[in-house]
C-alpha cells in the first residue's frame, strides 16, 4: 500500500515537472519539482530496502519455527515409549487406591462450596464408612460415595475405532458402574439416612451408562457424574428435605398398623383364652367355697341339735340337695 502511494506521488511529480518544462515555468519552480522527485525516489529506494530486510527476517523466523516444530515432533516420538512405561508403572505401583483418592479429591473440591455444617465427611453407617454425606434438617443423612471405576475400559474405549469393539467396551463400562453402584446401597439405613444414596462416577463412565441408571435406582442409588455432582446433590437435598416427611409418615402409619394387627391377634388368641380360663377357675373356686361352707355348717351342729331338728333338716335335704343343704344346715345351726 505504501509502495503504491509513493509510486503515485512520484508519477504526479514527474507529470508536474514535464508540465512545468512545457509551460516554460520559472527555474525556481522547476528546481522545486526536481527536488521533490529526488526525495520521492530516495523514499522509494529506502522503502524497498526495508521491505527486503523484513522479508529476510521473516524467512529466518520461518526457518526457526520449522526447526522447532521438527524438534518437538522428534521429542514427542522419543518420549512416547517413556510415558507409556510411566503409565504402566503408575498402574502397578499406585493401583486403584490412588485413583480412588483422586476421585474423592474431585468430589471434595466440588462439595467444598456447600454451606458450613451441611457437608459431613467420613459418615459411618452400620460399621461402614462413606466418604461424604449431606445433613438434612430433620437429622437424616444423604450418603454420597465416590466411585472412580472402569479406568482401564475407558482408556481402551478412547483408543478403539472399531464399532463392534467399542460397543463391547461400553457394555463392560456399564456393567462395572452398575456393580460399584450396588456397593453404595449398603450405606442406606431407614433410621439414619434418606431412602436413596448417590454414587459419583467419572463423566466418561456416566455417558456410557444406559440400563445401569434404572438398575441402580431400584437399589435406591442415583448415579451422578463428577462435573454435575453439586447441582444434582442440591436438587436431591431440596427434594428430600421437602418431601421426605411424607414417606416417613407413611412408614410410621404402616408400622402402627402392623402393631395394631399384632395386638388384635394377641387379644383374640391369648387374652380371650385367658379370660375363659379365669371364668372356669372362678367357677371352680365358687364350688370349692360352697363345699367348705357346708362342712363348717355341719361341724357347728351338735348331735342333740341334729336329733331335734332332724325333721327340719330332713325336709331341707329332701327339698334342696347339694348347695341348699349348706344353707339349710346353716339355718338349722
């Protein structure tokens, strides 16, 4: 662009010089036009030199960049076996425990933004420890467990290009996630926790799951990816806080109904039987007491009284045998 402008100015100066010469202008004007032409010519020559220098510098920079790129490619090719060996060594030395701690760290970082007192670490349920739990207002806990799973299958899935092999790897990943999710149901306790727990898994493993979500839900477990752990947990927290009481009331009513049924059965089978036995025992007691009173009445009456009142006693015995004899004997005495 600058070259075009300088060339235009130079052409204009040349035209002005020719026109001044033809017009027969004064020598001062011709000198001024020639000086301007010389200045423009010098400027164009300097511009050309600068451009040549810039082009040379750009060429040298391009050569340096190509050299750096070639060196970087060579370094990557040379370091690839080393990194592969490092990964194998990490898998042997670190094992699943280190990867599991990495998942716990990710989840801890996501849950660290919760209000104080809402997050509980190392919550114990039935002798088993779960890494995290959310404290609900009613005193219950929402168990949250980290499951860093299917690492080898996910690495193989990333490198696999065959459609059939990828489908088989996806099924293996889902089976592994479902197996680890079943472990989380052991943290459920109706007296301490919510009816459901949360299993957090890597995002790539979560995206491979289809049927595992339904299977885990039957066991009372919700599968959540690490990247969405915080919003999903807050949603479940609100639902459990607002609607958890209704399920508790239903459970209490069902328990009361079972207790009433047991009390009714006890009343029908044991209390009624016991009352019948008490009635029979009372009747037996009345009979025995009657006999005892009759014996006392006979003991109080002497032989002479027996002769004097033999007619009366005989009539009484004749009219009312059994218990009436007791009363007649008592009156005769």
